[in-house]
């Protein structure tokens, strides 16, 4: 049973988001507490590189129209549209539950992905600091982790991220699917600006942290022409790797996405949807493992070729030898903790 709580202080602060042309977000956010008894989600999908993910929040105020996680809100009897953006579930015991997991004898110190579902650095993190506290637990135990985010707020935790980099393996991936700020604001209304995300890449790279780029989603007819500019800037800022993911439209994501682009890009909507079908065998989405993240056919092959050739030219995705780090150890076996 979800427990509604009072709203925290307004999280829409300048160090989280930049708004363009006087645009301000909805502030009628409802917060619910999740009384979950475990914090790690196990992933058995063969096309994912991680087994475990951690999500301190359900729902996301970034309000990205294309977010593949929207249908998960329906499991809570919420809607996948505006409910997903304004009814946010927080897991207040996330740090405590993570520590309990690490103390179990069967935990072997596997890598954990932060933000396997919704963004762990969405604006509410500025108030609740659940991600920051979970990072502290990972640092205490030396557990390896990776982070995916489109928020500049993670720079608040640069001290912790630097310490994690020194103690264990840490990978940070910044999601930047648009080069044009206007397109980004339309499709990702409450996320950090493109400029701030590139700035985050540079700040992380200067600390020696392995940071890369996720150009996701690729939306044919909207942002596919942005690929060279995004990759060039990412390489200039110090990114080491980059990967593309084709737009995913599972379940209720399709009507949310289509409504948004018909409203904002009425002259381009049919072209976008037609190109999606050309890469999905006539469908808008293919949920089968191995196919859901990429397309097929001449148009996709050309996009992928441009992406890979540009990465090669810029020196992205070269194999990097990772330094040796101490393995996962529980307190009591780590003398430095006492």
C-alpha cells in the first residue's frame, strides 16, 4: 500500500534544471512512500549487460515523452501519462535496504546499475538525497556500480563519485539524444539542458571517471541528423564511449509519445512514424530481446554506420584498460573502516 506524504520543498532549482524562454514546469507533484522490503531489481533479459538495478524513485518528473518506463506506473494503478510525471513514489528506506543486502552472505559484490528504470537524479533527489545515501553505502562496501542519468544534479555528488572511482569500478553514462535545445525541451521538458549535460560529462572526465554517452532514443526524422554533432561534442568534453538506442514504444508509451509529437511536430509526425515502421518490420515496436534496442533495414543500417564511423573517427569506444580495484568486502573484513 502506497502512503501519500506532503510535498517536499520545490525541487526545481537552478542547479537542477535550466528553463528556456520562461518555461516553467508543473508543480502539483504528489509524493507517495513505497514500503518495499527490497531495493535491488534482478534483470534476466539476455540483451542487458547488468543483472541488478537500483531505482530509488518510481515515476519521473523529467516527463520525457518517450520514456520506456511509463507502463511500470500502471502496476501501481496510476496512469502512464501525466500520473507518471506528477505522482512520484519514493523509497525512503533505499539506503538501509541496500546496506542490508550487502551484509547478506550470498551477496558477492556484483555491479549495480543506478537508474535501470527511472532517473535516480531526477529533481526530487535534490530534496530526498536517496541516491546520494545509496552511493555512500556502495563506497563503504566498495561495491562496483554504474549510473545512467540526464541530470546535472549528479555533479552535486562529485566528491562521492570521485571517491567511488578511487575505491571501486564506476561508470557514468549521460543521456543526450538531442543537439537542439528546443527539441530537447519539447521532448524532455523538465530535464537538464543539453549544455549542462555536456558540462557534466566534462567535469566527470576531468576527475578521471569513466564517462560516456547514451544517444537514446534515436527518433528517425527528428534527431537522427544530430548524431555527428552530439558525438563530436561528447568526445571534445572527454567522453570515452557512446551507444545508440532506437526509440522504444512499449504499451502505453506509444499513445503518450504520438500525442506529444502530433502536438509539437504536426508536419513531421507521419514521417517519424513511417520511418519507425520501416525499421520495425512494419510495426512501431518490436519487444523481442535483441531487437527492442535496435532496428533493421536500410535506414537503420545507414544510421548505425554513421554512428560507428563517427565514433571511430573521434576515438570513442576504444578499449580502455581499467585499473585494478579492491574487491567487495563487508565491514569487519576491512581494517580501514575501523
